[in-house]
C-alpha cells in the first residue's frame, strides 16, 4: 500500500492509471460490495483481502459521486457518496481492440527487418521532426537542477570548510586492512563523535535554568532522560558532568542562569539566500532555503547573544593546545556562525551583538565577529 500511496501522490496535474481485469462485471461486483462504507478509509478486512492495486482503487472508487455514470452501472439505493472535487475520466477497452491489426501493417512487414538489422529506413515518418525535437530537448534550467532547493547550515559549512592538517575529508578508503576482530554487531558498541555531541546538546537543552545545576541534579536529570527513553545508557555514560558544571561556572553560563526567562535554547530557523551565494559557480537568480538550529540565544534589552556548544576534541589534538587550535577552530565555524547571525538579524529585525563558541573540552570560549 505504501508503494501505491507514493504512486498516487506524485502527480502534479494529471494521473493516468491503467489496469486489467479478466471480467469487468465480476470486478465491479466485488467493488460494489463496499458502497455502504461511510468511513474514508476502507475496513482493514477489505484492504487485507485485496489481491492487487486495482482492487484497492476500485473498492474506494465505488463511493465516488460519479461512479455509476462513469462506469455505466445501475445505481444502488442508499449507496454512500463521499464528497470530492477530483475529476475523473474512465475509458473501458475490450482486449479484442488491441488484437486488431490494419491491413497495411499486416501486409507490409519490411519495417521489422529494418529495425532488426539496424538499417536506415527508406521512408521517413511524418512524425520524424516531432520525435527528433522531443528527443533532443534540453532543459532550460539545468544549472538550477544541480542545486538543492533546501540545505542545512551544516551542509553549507562543509562546502566552505577550511581544510587543514587536522581535518580529514576522506569518506571512504580505497583499501581496507584484513580484520580478525569479532563482527561489529557482537562488539560493544561505542558512540561516534556526532552521537556524543548530540547527547551533550540534549542534556544542555533539558537542564533547568531556574537554579544552578549541581552534580546531583544533573545525575537525576540523566536518570530521568533514560527512564523517559530520550537517551540511552550509552549516551548518558558519555556525558561529562564536570564539563557541564564548568560551563555554568563560566561567564556565559552565569549569564544564562541570571536570565532564564530571556534565554532560548534549540531554536530552529529557516531563511532564504541567493543560490549563487552558496554555489558561486552557478549562474542563477533562484533562492534556496537554509535551515539551522541555534543552541542558545539570550535576548536582553541592551544586547543579543548567540552561543553555540562545541564538543570538538582539543586536548592532544593541536600543537600548543588551545593556543594552536583557536584560530583553526574559528575558521572552521565562521561560515556557520555568520549564517546564524544573519538569519536571526533578518528574522527578528535586531542586531546580534555577540556570537560565542563554547568548547567543552578545556572549557574554552571564543567570540566570532562577522566575516573574521
């Protein structure tokens, strides 16, 4: 039924369905057994017993207001007519119509020899020019067709990402070493970096800002998230409670706690940008929708602040630690945060005063200014 649903819901203007039945009279008799059902959805028993798509369609079609007229059927007293503005056209064809071959075609079978042996036809069809025109048609917006109409900020960031010695752009490796490890499904599963980051964001969103979090209150929250099946035991095990406590001991954390009613978390947004801004090599005036999720926005009378949490590994990753990694990380996230800033300013019509990145690994904070 899912396949039929997809087929029926993809047409934009007109949908043509073709079906065959051994006997139209018998098929209509089966369909008309359902004319008294008042619900839009057919009973489960009817749907279960259907042997093909046409039985589903016919069983629903009998309740169309124009069924009797279109099918030439005798109207049934008390039959249900479900209201609809869907226009239908029915054509019934007997199979014998398709067995008839005109005399000219039957006598002149030379075309078959021409096609079979790849020869050039002696005569040119009267439809030659029309066929040639259709087969040689070129879509006038081929460049636009190569551009997604909707993209996430993360995807845009990847397109403009700065590749450095700490980045890895390889999605697959050309060769894989022979492994004698146990199959992956028998191994103890470990979370990916992305999954650990998602878990951390989930906790930061769920924490109450009405009081300063403590180790006990965070542990209680984690237990509750597992109980409500929002997080798994593996995800909870990856949460670094000390890092969360350090955040709320920082200036940004204290600012959130001091203004709980003016602090918004996990804010989704969508806004339009010119397509050639994201794809400079495409000559188009079309626009695309960019979507994203802002971790924290603090909206005060005198300033508007955006905070984005990061769970990147810093310890042991960069030479000279944070001093060696700060500039690299700023470049890595500049495009993303510029889009956050721009989206908020366009949507709420107010200037964003500060944009901060907070890295849990090492409790580092850096501020990004537009276009750095």
